[in-house]
C-alpha cells in the first residue's frame, strides 16, 4: 500500500462509534474542540513526551510510531511496554492507550487498541495477544484481549473506514443516545439533519408525483 493511502489509526475508533462522525472528521475535515476533546488532547500530549523507561527485563516507550499496511493506517502509540519473556527470550510488546473518562468497555476503544497491537505485530514480527486501555478519570486499566473476533471487527472497521474516505461518503445522521456524548453533535445536528433527509425525500416524492400528474 502506498504511504499516501494510509489513514490516521485514530479514525478506527470514530468509524466504530459512528460512521457519520468518522466521515465528518476524515472526509469533511470537521473538528470541534470542547472541554472533553481539549482535556483528551492535553493528556495525549503529556503521554507523548517521548522519555521512556528502562529496567531489567522491562522497557517503556512512549509516542511510538505505528504503521499497518494490512489495516492501511498509521499513527502513534501512547505507550508500549516491552516485557522480556524468560521462556522465549522475546521482548513482548503490550500497547497501552490513554483515554479520558471513567472505566469502560467501549468497543471503539478496544478496536483502536487492537489495531495498535496488529500494527506492532506487523512491524516487529512478534505476536501481541493483548494490551490495555487506561481510563484517566477512574485511574483504571482495562485489559483488552486481541482475540480472533476483535481482530475481525478491527479489519472490518478498517475496510469501512477506507471505503468512506475513498468514496467521500458522509452517511446520513440518525439520532441515537450516543449522540449526547458525541463531540460533533453541534456540527452534525442529528435531530435536525436526520429529519431534513426525510423531509427532502418527501419533497422528492411529491415533486415526482407532481410531474407525473402534469404529464397526464
Ligand atoms: S451526533 Fe450522532 S449521528 Fe452525528 S456524528 Fe455524532 S454520533 Fe454520529
């Protein structure tokens, strides 16, 4: 895959959360800063201070560049811990993604973490069976098992992400509970734009019926 075709890895969480949100950000270039996104960005900047840590049998790297041709994405891992396995002599990577908010098992976060694990596997040639998402508000780590089902979900998300970007598609809004937690709600206006689409459809049907009537 050409380097120009690689998309930001972070978009995988967007496409899982909401395809319209993904397209607004990665097709239309919409971004709205709010207190949540601002504090998330500050936290990432802090984590991305590249100073690592080295202890016998254990290393931590921050802001590690990632690339996966299989998923067609590129990005930066917040933290990757490497543990030396006595039995194999392998330094096993364990990616840790930092998130704002309380402890959660959000699929979008797990897909993003799994994509990091898959990228590390491709880059380093070692299995990465698990990693973790660290939720700052609750100060809790949630271990993510990168099993076959999550890997398949991650591949599917990557395929759909590329499809949206290549076709320049922005799916129609459909209001759901998750919209209340979406940073783009004011740009998307789901309750209005979802109804507008219906309104436009009705207008189109009325127009066609009107023109059919005019012909007879
Ligand atoms: S407000 Fe709702 S429909 Fe609009 S982008 Fe956000 S989650 Fe998607």
